[in-house]
C-alpha cells in the first residue's frame, strides 16, 4: 500500500492545546518549521442570498492570513440540499455560491468530508438524476471518494463519512478504517476528521455525535500509538474532550447561527448558544503533539 498517495475505499503528556485568548495557554513553544499548519473550516452553509457569499469570502481572507499549508473542510459546505422539497435549481445555486467561495483558495489544497446537509435526496428519478445523493457531493468537493486517507509530512489524515444510519460509519467503512490504521507504521501520528463529533461534550447539549463512538474508542485504543486527534464540526459549538490520550476537537462553524443574528439562547450576535462563528488553526508537530486554536470572527 502506498502511504504517500490517496487511500480511497477500492497527553496532555504530549499535546498542547490552544483556545481563544484567556481560555487556555499554549504548550511550550516549538521551533517554527517542525509542524504543519492546517486550517479547519466547517459548516459554511453557503447560499446566495443575504450577501452571504461576500461575507463568507471576507472571513475567508482572515483564515488565509495564517498561511496554512492546506485546508480541512468539515462539511455542510452548502446551506442545505437535504430537506424535502428542495429543487434542483436551488441545489445548483448553492453549489455555485460554494464554487465562488473556493475561488479565493483555488491555489491551495482543500480536503473535505460530506456533511448531512450537502447531499440532495428529494429526487423523483434517483437512477437518472446525476445530482442525487453523496456521489454528486464527492464530485463537487473534489473528493476521491466518500471516505479516504492521505499523508502530509509525517502525519496521516483520515476523512470519514458519518452519513450512515444513526450517524455511523457502517460496516464497510469501519472495516476500511480498521485496515487503514493497521497498515500504518508504528507511531504514525494520525488525525481523523468526521463531520460529526465522535466523542463530544456538546452531545449532552444538542445530541449529534456518532452512535458508533464506543466501537471507535476501542479501535483508537488499539492504535493508541497512532491516533492523536479527532476533528469535527456539525454542532456549531466549540468544545474539546481528551480521552485515552486522544484529543477530540469540535470546532465552531464559519456560519455561526447559520448566518443569522441568533435567538434568545445566543450569547452574542451570530452566536449559536455560547459559540461565536469562527475557524480553527491547528499546528501538527512532528512528534505527534498538536495545538488547536479557535479564532472567533465576531
């Protein structure tokens, strides 16, 4: 198996964590050059109205200022294609807005996963509609498959698809993940991204995490020399959980309150509950340690 190419379907002891200023401090400073800088954007929920593309692109410029080596897009790229009654034209205009957004980072690599709002399901003739379901999302996001893995530096990255029954991987993908981790050299630091949190404090607030989290926890413990980070979005909330020396980062969304002002539970304008819209910058060090810094946009 070639580790330097896409692999598609076919502790606090070592980890420093950074949150917004005042919430946590960085670990011992590292020497610049011995880490990957990765931008994590998720839940952009882009759509053409309310000046959202312009607002999104302005915020993307703030992400670009960090000069990340590449981007991880956590899904729900478009506002929604998944509800009943969504027309073909509506799906297309959302993806066109996404394409415009991505023009700003076309010179850089973006690795995406599928969010629950991305696929179009309400189709009369599924067999003859090329835009139906997840395969069209894979095409529009430039993904090699619904789930896949790749390598950067000495880090291994796994992109999962949790859009199976009850938010899970399903039998085929779980077997693939087991084999992918098994085939890694001992001690390979690994980051796993799913749209949905695998283990999360936010699940107690709003639900929404993987139902197969116990199976995944067991698998990660088996490969505790490898799995360092699990990254997610979906919740539009910010949390971090540390268990068995794996850091679970659920970062807030670029869209915040879905580009709206908020509601009676919002702690501020565009907040979802107490989380403002924002993005994360991760530093992934050669020794397997990691920093996850969340940058609020308002």
